C-alpha cells in the first residue's frame, strides 16, 4: 500500500473534540486555544537516518533539517512558531558529540526564529537516528492559509527554485516564515503549502483539497541551478524540468492568489524580498489534475511526486 | 554516558522565549497561551520496538501505551489533555493491519479522555516500529503541580501498586487523570510526577528538584501482586520490595502533601476512588537522598531507577 492510501485509511474517523478547527490533512493542525485574535498551530515531523539523511551527514545539518521541516509547515499556514519539543532515538553506540551537534543545529535555527525548545526525550532506536520534532505556533484568527481554498482563475506562485535539493539544500533550507506572513497580510493567498513531496505531488494536494485543476507553463517553472547542471552533465536520472516537478524537499512556498492580485504581488515582492525569486507558474482551472503546456501544446502530467514508501 | 547526564548536557542553554513558564525537566512543558485562567501543557513521549515493547506485542496495546504515557505526564501536572499528534516510523515490511491496530488502541484511549488526534505522520524506520506522540493539555493557572515544590515534613503518597509492570501492566495501565485533578482541586499537592523510571528513581527527581531528602517505610510500600508472586516463585531477578522500588513503568502518581492534609486526604480518597489504593509511604526530610526504614533500622537506599541507556 502506498503512503497516501495508508494515511487516508488511518485518518478516517480519528477522535475529535470541540477544540479542533482543522484536523489531519493540512500542513498543521489548527486548534482553538482561547485568545480571541489567534489560533494555535500544532505540527510534528520526523527525520530518519537512511531515509531523510545519510549516516555521514554533519550532525548540525541533521538538527537544522529536523526543526526546519516543522518551521516550514508553520510557514505554510502563514503562522509564527513559538515552542518545540524534540524526541531523539539513538542507536546503542551513539556518539555524544553527534547528539550535541544535532542540538547545536536545532538551537541555532530556533534562536533565529525566537522558538523555545522546552524539552523532549532521548531514547534508544536500534536501527539508527530518528528525530521527531513537535512544534507549536500561532496564526492570526481567520488568516491561516489552508490547502483547500484555491479557486478557478487563481494565479499559482512558487518561491525560490526547484529540483536537485538532495545535493545539499534539503539540509540547509531556510523556512519561508517572514515571506508567508507578509503574503497573508497583504495578498490573502487562497491556498498554500510548503513543497516537500515535489511541486507536482504537492500541487495535487491543493487541487484535491480545493476540487479544482491546473494548467502549468513548462517554461515558467523555476528550475534550480543544481538540477540544470546535473541534467546537462548527464549525471541526473531525469531531465531538469522533471526534477523540478518531482524531486521534493524544496521547502519553498506554493500558493494561489486571485488573478487580480498577481501583478501587484510580484511588484510588492520584488521590493520586500529582492533576494528570493517569486514566479507565477500557471493558473487554477475548473478542471481536474495537472495539465502542462509547452511549445508542443498542452498534455496531462502523470508523473508522481516523491512517495515515501515507493 | 548515562541517559540523565546526557539530558543534563543537552538541556543546558536551550533557546527560550517569553511564552515559557516551565521548560525542560518537568513532566510537561508549561506555556503561556493567553487565557487568563489556564496554562498550556506540552509533552512528547516515544515507544520503540525492542525497548518499550517486544515484536510480538498486540498492536492495540502498543497504541494504548504510546498515548497512555503522554496522558500520564499530563496527569502528573494535574492537567486535562486536549489534542495529540502521532508520528509512526515503520519498517519497510510493515503490515497494514499492525498500523491500524496501533491506531485502534490509541483511538480508543483518546476517546475515553476526549482527546482529539489531529494528525501526524507515517515514515520509514528501518530498525522497527518507533512511535512518538505529542500531546497538548491545559492546567488551571496556578494549579499545575511541578516536581520542585516538596517541603520537609510533607507526607509522600503513591497510587496503586508498584513493581512487575513488565508482566503486562505497562501495556494496559490507565492514566490517573481524574485522580490527579481531584488531588489538585482539594489537597494542593506540593510536588507530583508519574512513576516511569521506578519509585526510587522518580522520587530522586522530586528530591533533587525540591532540594530535600526522604525517609520511606519499607513495610508501607505497596508491592504489586505480580511482583510478590514472581519473587515467591523464585522466577524474579530481584526481591519484591526492590522490584517495587526500581522496576518502573508503573504509571502511578507519586506526590507529596502537607502532613496536616494526610489523614483528610486518605479519608476523601477512599470515598472518591474506592477501587484504587492510595498509600502513604514516608515523609520528606530536610536531608538528602532516600533513607529506607525497616525492622532493622534505617539505611540509605542506593539502588537506582531504570536507566534507559544502562
């Protein structure tokens, strides 16, 4: 069974209560916590040796990635992170310096975003390092951006450049927290998430949740330099465009806004975040699935995003 | 390096912020979340195949234990749990029915305590099943019970019976949520935790945090039937009293109250919770460490609680 089918089965009929605003299925859970002006965001994410990083990865980068993934999910809801708990499973022969390095990487990133690390747990995991981070954050009430709000006619945007993340970016990415909050404050995105499974796979999450389709422009998709170089050198298993569509772990923002906001958004963005690319890659349609248009015309995209159990 | 020494090193100088009321080192983190009448509790806890349960354990009980451990920590702060996220790492050859069984066990327990399960993650863990649960809860402001409030002269109480938990109770225990809230409401415990490392080990956590000592009465310590039978049959590696002091994973409440409250507490408890034993096992002293008194006199207790890396 594939990952998404398993998750679908497991999340059917989960226990709920009156505090739940958004349960399983979005970037974060959204909870009622009392304050009249804001809602609580709640997220966990794990990184595992041999799956999300290799045995030789510098510990600081493992720590950065472990917390960074959760921060990126808070960004995807246009939230502000506040406090984290860290669970680390360690093999029996672990080195103290490795664990301290993991914490050093997490602590540095946490300090940059004023996130408190309020505890956690170390335990034994015979198979290798397993890190699970739980993170809390806040979103202004009515301003957290879900996956389900995309509308036909919306323009689709992506930050940064995509593909080839495994060459290094997946361990060093910066969560787009300030960018997402600015977006929510000024341009009311209809739907947003952070790209972890790959542009195509994650875009499908938005389409499914919003019951819409999309047409992408092949030439507009921002392909990372790494993905281009790998494709040119013939060392990549796939062409650069496919890498940008399916590699995953980009941790960039993917979002839609009303088409009338597209030009003002691009103008405002250039002034606010001159160092980070923002690209319009296509539009939301009333149809179904992803259509991709290039010089030869339009065709349905069948490639899948990264599947953790594939 | 032992677990507690590693934790001490890792929790030195963790990033903090103004939302933190209690950070690393107690049963739960305590956070300011806005409501004037209450504080937010935040906890994660993990269970790992081969460490906290064996490969043949029924999946429902694994799920029960995974969530139950976190619920027991919320109880230790006299809190009310509200929402959980579940991270499950699975070996590549996992069975769908096992994962559904784990969720069934968690869901049943969550429903019993009106806890919402608001999402989480499944990922790969090559070495075996690894489950990390993150749990939120609330405690009335000023009523969450820390480890650090024990005072010389306090009476020490424990719920239920101790020792021999590995024979089955560690997979089936009931978190003492209602009992802890009742205690906090009526008898203002000075210090409280739930017993996971073993009575002796966990009592040391209270003594260290509160800078006090204790004298226990050997004959007063409630020893479980299982620990007694195992010791009688000669099948146990240690005498029944030592099992009660050091086995761990009892998930009973250990707490101290002002000595004037001891008798009213025992009276009130018998009416409120007639099916659950409550035992006074000794008193807090101005000294240091644990002294245990039996018919041969008093001697310092040197046995250690369960150490996860021992």
